C-alpha cells in the first residue's frame, strides 16, 4: 500500500514538474534536461568568474595570502 502511494506521489510530482517546465520554457523540457541546461549555464559562468579572478590583482593577492598561510601551517 505504501509503495503505491509513493509511486502515485512521484508520478504527480513528475507531472507537475513537466507542466511547470513547459510553461516556463515553452519547449516542454524534461526535468533532467532542464537540470543539465542549468548546469551548463552555471559551468559557463564559473569559467568566466575563474578567468576574471585570475586577471584581477586583488584576487592574486588573496591567492598569495592563502599560499603563505598554508605554508605557515605546514
């Protein structure tokens, strides 16, 4: 009985997510596809931040301070 209820709730949640995704994107992407798309976008933003961080003097000073602190602890 409990398994039947869990399956019904899971199906209801999946149906709700599909409806939500199709309303938001208009494409009807599945939940997994939507998550993959979000992850790709986050990865792209992360790469931009890493590049920007590497080019900024303030961040270079922070990284140098971290290395000095690590060396001190060792």
